[in-house]
């Protein structure tokens, strides 16, 4: 609902607002606005009860008609709050020594045999309490928030046991309670095979489907499930069992697919109405067509591509050609993408994957929200949506993907309230 009609109607709507930003340039990403970025210049935007209720040109806004708190944006740009739609930011332990070992020539297999790799993170995470996981994870979350992130997805996947997975999700929920940020959780128990099930992958999937998923749902800890569908992880048939168990419990579907090979996991996830399929370096055109038909978001993770020194670029042009929404996320994790900067991920999407700056910003807002099942709730500046927004000190939205390392946030707004951290 974009208000640009009779002045009395505009004034009446603004009269009901709790807070109004004036003299703002908006990158709305509203598909009804044909301009790049869905841009509207010199606007007033009003919020009430945590939601956007009015957007109108300044020529139709009259300050003497309102009693709300009025904030002068002074010509700054306002965008939807940034959405990091793929992170593993809750974990314990460090893999920095492994990074050094790899650069000195050690193979992944050698590192794993010496007690490193994902199992080292599993060991440290299992040993940490929920409160310890919260304390360890807070700096990573705060780094994202300081850059304008208002919504973040947090996965489990380093517990690989009933209590370990639940504790990770409990920590994620606590982070969302302690900080002004919207946390969406994904149960990624099907991330790797735990040592206890070394030779029994199907037995572990039984545990995931029959015990871990129902327990997470009973505590309200998970919004979605995720899987790692790959030769080094779980087969398509095993992942499908997880999808079926999740769907029976009313959870959303997400999937790590086609990162190292093409097992057609994206098409499988699309058949279950997946919100998002992620990585996608080896996705083929049939897979692209399948996710396009399901309106599933392709979440691209240039941080992992960079950190692993990959050379297989996701099929960006095919995704464009078939109209697939592309999200950009950090994949913040200790092993393959220790990246706590969504702005840098946006720049990497442009430099490594040839995104345009507009695509990168849309990927970190509109399509990031869609990847979390929040389409129609967040990710755009539009009447009726959540008032999660960022006011930036920039002259053009392309600056957000162009430059990194400099904090350009003037105001970070969550549910209509200014909450910079």
C-alpha cells in the first residue's frame, strides 16, 4: 500500500503514527515501484506499533497535522533492515590453527585425523553450557548488528546429539531475547555424522527424525530444518526423510546443496517447498528451473567461496534468467567462512559472483527475508510490513556494496524503535 493520493487521507494516516522520519530517500525494494532499488526521493515514512503505516512525498506531509516523534533524515538513505539469512554463529572453540595448518600445506584429512575439522567444533560446543554459548556468540552477533542487520538466521549443527542440538538452539533463542534483533532458528542436526554413529548414517537420521526434531518443536526452538546434502554428509534419500519429518511438524525447509557436487538436492528441497537452498556452486539448469517453479530463494555464500579458494562460481546468469530471487549471506562459521560482516559479503557477491550493487542489497534485505519465510513481513519498506529499517549516511545505495570496513549506519531501527545495538 503506497500512499500518494488525496492529501486529507495522507494526513489522517500520519496523525496515527508513533514516529515519523521526514526528508528521507528510500530504497524500498517494493516491486510495485519501477525505479532501481524501488527508490523514492524526499519522502516521509511513518510507523505505528512496530509496523510501517504510511509512506508519502514530503510535499504531502504537514508537520502541524501530527503529534508523533518526528525524525529529520536530512536527505539520508533509508533501506530495509539487513537480513543475514545463513549463519552458524553459535559455536565454541576456534579453528584458527587449522587455517594456519592448511596454509602450510596440511590436507583436510590430515587435520581431521589429528582431531581437527568439524568434530573439534562439535567437541567444544558439546562441552559448553547454554550460557557459555551465549557469551561466546554475542560478539559475532553484535558485529552483524552494528552493520545494520536487524534479522539473522542461526543454525544448530555442532551438537549432533539431542541435548547438544537443543542447547545450541536454546542459546540462539536467548540471543534473540537479550538483543534487539529478530532471530530465526534452523535445526541443522543433519550437518555431519557424529562419532557415535560413525558407521550408521541411517541410524543417526532416525535419531534426527524421531527424537531431535520433535523435541525442538516441543520447546519452540526451531523455525525450520536444514540439511547438508553432499557426498561427505548425507544422501538425498536421507535428507528427504528429514524434510518429511520437518514437514509433519510444520517446520520450514532449508538446505545446503550443490556446494561440492551436484546431487540434485536443490530440486529435492524445492519439491518440499523449501524457503531457501544455499551455496549452489554446482547447480544445473534443471535445478534452477525447479527452484524457480517453487519460488525458492537461492542463497549465495561468497564468504565460503572466498575462504575455501573455490573456483566453481554459482550459475548467477541462469538464476537471473529464470527469475530466481537471490539472497546474500555471511555463512558465518568457524571452519569455512569466519565472516561477521554482511556488508563485506555483499561486496564479495559483486566482485566474485558479479552481482550488481542493487542485487547485493536486495539479497541482503528483500530476498534474505524471503529465505527465512518472512516474505510479506520484512525485507522491504512498504505499508503493513515490520518497521525494521536502517538510516545510512550515504549518497547512493550502491555505497553499501562498494565500501566495507566503515560504519555507515546512522540509525538502526527495529520494530519502529532506534536500537543501534
